[in-house]
C-alpha cells in the first residue's frame, strides 16, 4: 500500500528539498523520505521470518 504513494511522493520530496533553503522544509522532506523508504521494506522481515518452519526460523531468517 505504501509503494504507490512512495513512487509518487519521494521524487516530489527530493525536488522540493533540492529547491528549498529553509531548514524546516528540508528536515520535513528528509523525515518523510526516510519514513516512506522504510515503510515499504519493514514488513519484509516479518514475511521472510514466517516463510520458514518454527525449528529453522532464526537460522532461515539469518540466511535470507
């Protein structure tokens, strides 16, 4: 769900951050980019962890 939003918002935020001289705007853009970038990959670790049986779960996650 976050992917399409990030595909549209991140380039706009980069352009806004590059054309601004205000520290508050730059900070808000940087925080928004960080949130959108990590919100898409955060659930990936849970998905990879659940793909392995219980007795192999920790080593399977470490391997992947």
